[in-house]
């Protein structure tokens, strides 16, 4: 794992921007796995301010809430359009459809999309409980796309984006840990003290399904971009 401690989220965003540049230089039709949440925001800002061209590239998002429409401001579809896609057009943008009537069929459709478009560079944030995407603690490491019951800790953490906690959806569709592991490269962003425990488990703890992000220790090409607060519980090495 390559661990980079940055002073600001803007610095983290710029570091990742350089890796995206490299990727597009090698292959303008690369596939990017994308994440929502506050952690990748500075990165998306860096992408939108750059002159990079994504018109041949494909994006595949990690997850979407079940039961909220894509025009709802809290949906991940809306987030991605607002923060990236409206400013940087891609050839294809894939996200799970949280309004699908047959959710099982939707998970299969999504797995096929991932199989057809192997992910070159996957962007991740991390939940306070160590989740990546919406792969909550206990999710099998070989999982494909699945419907998730969100944990209380995730519902509480994500309530800040809603008028009140009751409005936070209880279910989501998430790309599985098996698919995330197949990405050729991964960048994970974590900022702030609330992520320190999860980062310790991700980087320095045992590889265990109790901390889904700990699976990243088994992979070849992972860059973790942190600020000092998120790195606080790591020993200096
Ligand atoms: C959500 C998303 C994750 C994200 C996490 C952390 O639950 N499903 O993909 O990484 O929250 O979000 P934030 O970056 O806002 O702390």
C-alpha cells in the first residue's frame, strides 16, 4: 500500500488527478470506478478544473440507495451529475438503479456491466465502520453486487445529507468486495478524525470481514490518501 499524507483535501485531489492523467494517457477509453460522499469531492473538483477529456472513458459507480429516484437530490445519480458528469462528459456512466422493481435482476445486470468493463482505476472513500461502497462489516470478500441493509452507524453518518434520520434509506445496492478487488488500481481517500479508527483497521489491522476495507491489504496497487487526522492512529513507519 502506498500511503500519502496530505495537508489538504485539495492536495489529495491533485495527487489523484495526476494518477488519472497517467491512466488516460495510457488508455483514453479507460474505465473508472467512482464513489460518492464528501471524501472524493476535492478530487472531482480537480477533475472538473482540469483539461482532461473523458469522452471516450466509462464510469461505474459503487452504489446507490434503494427507493429514491435519480432526480432526488440525495440520490447518488444526482450527486455524480452535479459534481462531475454535468461538467465532464463520459462515453458511458453506469450506476445501480435503486428504483428497479426486480432488485435481484438489477444486481445481475450490474455485475454484467462490471464484467464487460473491467475497472482500471477505482476511487473509494471509507465509512466510519470501515465499509467501502456500501459493503458493511460482515460482507463476504468474494461478494458481487448485492442489496444491503445499511447499519445504524451508516444511517446515522449519512443523516447529515437528509432533513432528518428517518428519511435516510435503509437499503442500498452496492458493488461487491469481489468486484472491487478486481480493479487494477485503487485510490482511497479519508479525511478527518472520524475516519482514524477505520483507517487503522484498513491499513494496520488484520484482514477481516469485520473491517471490509482491510481487504485492500491483499491487493497490489492501492494508494491511500489521508490527512493527519485520519492517520492519527497509525504508527509512524
Ligand atoms: C457512504 C458511501 C461510501 C462512502 C462513505 C463515506 O456510505 N456509500 O461510498 O465512502 O459513505 O462517506 P464520506 O466520504 O462522506 O465520509
